[in-house]
C-alpha cells in the first residue's frame, strides 16, 4: 500500500551518519508559504562541516543549495521578484529566511539577521527531501534555459557575487583566489568578466586547477610552489590588489596577507574547521590591510540569474558528480574525502 502522507528524506544523525528515512510531507497551504518539489541539491563545504560534527541533539535534514518546481502555494504567495507565485513554476530557492525586523535587517543586512532561519542549518531542515515548504519570497523563478542543477548552484554563485560586492574593484586591478573550489571558480569567472588581470588561483588539486586555467586563471599548486613567493616574484614584489580566501582559512589566511599589496584588502570566505583565524599581526599592521569577512549573501539571486542567462558564468562546468537521493551517504563520503577528482556534487531527485 502506498503511503501518501510520507516521503523520503536524508537525515544526519551524527558525525558521518547519514540515513534515508520516511518523514511526513510538509503542509502545503500555509499563508505566504510554498511547497517545492525538490529537483536538485548541491553539497556545500558548510554541509561537510556539519557532516563532520557529532553535537546534534536531534537528526535533521541537510541541503541549502537547491532548486525545484512549485508544487502548491498558500494564500498571499509572492516570489522574490514580488510577483504572484504560481504552481508549476521552476524556481531557485534562497535558503536565507531573515526576520526583516531586527536592526541588521532594517539596516539592509538580511545576511546578518539575528533571528534568521536558514534552510539546512540545524535545527532548520534542508532540501534533501522530496518536498519542502519555504517562504514564497525566497523563491526566484528561473527560465527554462537554466537547468535545475545550475539553478541549485545560484546560492554558490550568490556568495561569490556578494564577496565581490564587498570591495571596490577598479579597472586594472589584479587578484589572487586561494581555493579553486566552486566559490573560488565562480569568483574567477566574475572577475574575468570585469577585466581583472592577472588572476592567480591557488589550490592543491590539479584537477581543480585545470578548470581554473580553462576559465582564465593562472594556476598554482601550493604543494609544489610557495604561492606567496611566486606571486610576489611575478609582480615585482608588489603582490595583487585583492586576495579572496575561499579555502578553509588556516594557512591560507597567512598566505593571503603576504600576497596582497600594502593597503590592499583580504576577503575571507572560507570557514575553518577549528573555528580559528590566525594572521601575523606585524604583516597586517605593516601593510595597513583591510580584512573583510563574508557572511553568506544578500539579494544576489536576480543578478546571478542574469549572469547565467548571459553566459557570463558556467555552473555546469563545476559539477563533477551526480548521485540519486538514495546514494546521498556515498556522495558525502566521496566529497568529504576529496576522492575521484570531486569538485561539486549534485543530488538529483
């Protein structure tokens, strides 16, 4: 007998403990809420951080990079463009659900909301389930020319776009990107469209650096060459105008400070596993550096959709692996171990 009240979902029970469960379907008719039939979910570095922890009081559902089709809507459902949201619409979903009332929200910083709900971050359940209920305002319709996989990665692209928004880039600037993961490669593509050059991109995995080179970056493998020494020599001991740290912080933070020019800016995106960020104080002081911390993004979906439509950014190129929902545990094992030349993993529904 078919159980029409339940659906499949992937839940994290503890460190590395992912299970397929049957859970109740979400209510679909709440005011200003839309129920989404999930089509694609990306695995992100922050998901891997959660996967590596064991302090959850209750099992919960991961997944904050996702897209789908509007299954049902409640009353007063207006999308992220403030248009009436209709059933059957193909959407990308912003996982950030700010309160809109706290001081950061009122100052225009919903990414810093003090009462935020964020899809897929404990205790809020995420998108690794067949259906999910979300605020209609978080839904952004996308054209048929954008694949569900690309639509799911608009969150990744949005973080990259927000990181660039936080600084004033000028014509003729140069840049370094530490980390050739999905966010680093999105930053690279955007910088290329802005005629920033040269753009050095640093990583330890050759397969990621290969894609970075194809996208116009100058690749450096830090296991074979000291990136700070190489970049300083290549720029006449000047360094680059800005450095984006899009790895796991740690040693990359200190390298970033060595690479950037005096008076330059460090844009810190990576989330260190040990929750520590260490610099040489004398380097920051002597150079008079500005350190900018990136917290998610704010209202970047409309521009991200435009970048995809224009072909400025290619997100499909970043996808290395695809798994069905029932093999999500295998997907996390592969991604966490950086096996099989992994770059971006998509869970297909």
